[in-house]
């Protein structure tokens, strides 16, 4: 029996595929979301990647980069006020 797990706006992942294949697809979707500035999607996808592979360097890098951008935006907003 084949089941499909959906990650909202980003696509479908087949449950019966290998974890490496799913991880690869998640990584590609996360990179696309990151490049398209879809922050929430990227954070959701990288969180899922890190649940599967806690040492995934790309996911850590994307999350750290987004966090850095958010801090920079917050600092800019504080300066503006």
C-alpha cells in the first residue's frame, strides 16, 4: 500500500522511497524555498531534515542564515524606531 505525505505548498514525498531519497528531495525543496525567500517553508523543511539527520550541514547553514537575517532585520527596525 503506497501512501503519500504532503508538505503543504512544496510537494509530495513518497513514503515507500528510501530515507536518503526523501532527504535529498527535502534538501532540494529547502534550497528552493531559501532562494525564493519563502522563510517559513524553508524553516519547516530544514526542521524536518534535522529530525531525520541532526548533523545535516546544509540544513544547519540555511537555518543559521535565516536566523541571522531575522536578527539583522530586527536590529534595523530598532534603529528606525
